[in-house]
C-alpha cells in the first residue's frame, strides 16, 4: 500500500508494531495503543504514536484503512477477566469501527484466532465448525459476527484474519510481553541462557507456526484487496513443541534439555493441535508464507549466537 492514512490499534504490540514499521515507509501510519502489552519503543520514528484505549471516544479514525489488532489476546488473559475481555475485544472493536465508519473509512482488517477450530491436526479450512470453549474464543467469534454486520449495514470491507501461532524473536518486539510472548521466543531465550524451557505435558502438542513478517504481508494484502469475511493465516504444517526445542537447541548449540510440567489448562479447553488451510487467502490475494520453519528459527536464534561461535 502507498500514500494511505492508516490506523493500527494495538500498534505498539508485537504484530502491530511490525506492521506499522513496515507500512510507514510509504504511508502515514498512526499506532494507537493503551500500553497494556505494547511499548512505543517498538516503533520507528516515522510512526505516529497515540496512547489511547479502543474504548475511548474521539479516536483518530479519519483514515483510509484500519487494522484492528488490539485485544486481550490469549486464554490466560481472559480466564480471570471475562467481562473485561469482552469489553476490550468486542465493545472496543465495535467502537473503533463505528467511529471510523462515521469518518468515511471503508477498509478494515482485524485479528481473529485459529483457536475457534479447537484441536485439528489436518489443514483446517474456514468453513470448519467454529466453537467457543473459552471467553477468548467467544470474544473473537463475536467480533466476526459484528464484522459481518458492519459489512452488510455500511457496505464496508471487513476482513477477519484467523491467525495461527505467530512467532518472532524477542528482538522483533516480543520481549516486553513476558509470559505472553510466543513460545518460540520464550524457548529460544531460555535455551540461549542455559535454562530448560518449560513444556506442558509431553511436548507433543503441535502448532502451525507462522513468522511475523508473513503475517504482516497477509494483513497488508487483505487491505489492498479489500477482502470481506474470514481468512486463515498459517503455513499448513504443524510442529510439536519438542521439535521447536530441538531446532532451537541445534541452532544455538546449547542442549538445555526441557522441563515437562503438568498442563495447567483444562483438557476440555486446551488446543492441542493446529494446522491451517490457507487456500482461500491464496486464491484471493496470491499470499503464501515465504519464511520456512528452519529459516524462522535461524532468525529468532540470531539474536543470541549461532552454533560454533
């Protein structure tokens, strides 16, 4: 995209800041963030930062495109704060889109989640059954329904991106999230420091890990093509946590082992396996992931040191 005025909510967070910095070379970018999980230190100098909450009035929505990434973004954040999660994830979404519609914005892209599919080892298409087992999943499905409403009522384009397991290293704006950072970054930081990464259960749960730069490109293409509906963003391959630990250990050259603990998340809500079918997004935009698993692990580990150094 070029010469657009763009608002990114959650713009100082992990995905948001990577998107903001990428788009700022050719566009006027506003990163809005409450600083709950973000920090303006993640942003380049050409990005305008606004500290506001998505529930506030008078948001800077006089823009051409809104990327709505602000959310309480995990099961853990919602479990003890279900009402607050609904306010931020659902009411906040409605508030941002309504204000932007009043300012004649007609292009919206927002973050949803692959968790709504539950555990699936085979590539999962968007028309697979979606179920809310947690408050987090309920809030994202509610967001999808409101997106459908806005598209039908106002004639705007509203694309929901069902993101799979987005990862990058701490140097790609994850360090500030602490225990909410992606597991690849957490495992790499532990192993580089000679500590054993902590894995739930036997470590054989799988995730479809997709590198953050590929997610940024998917979000941008969704806006460029003014997509409607929901779209998966993943790679089509699941990797176990044990595989991640082995790959990181090999790349860094440190065998810290792994500590296996009982999974604190109940079996009935824990997503054990994920795998994306992204043919719908590819068909609409030509998007495919460019960063393979091995290359992604190398980039994460390069923030520390390589084997043989």
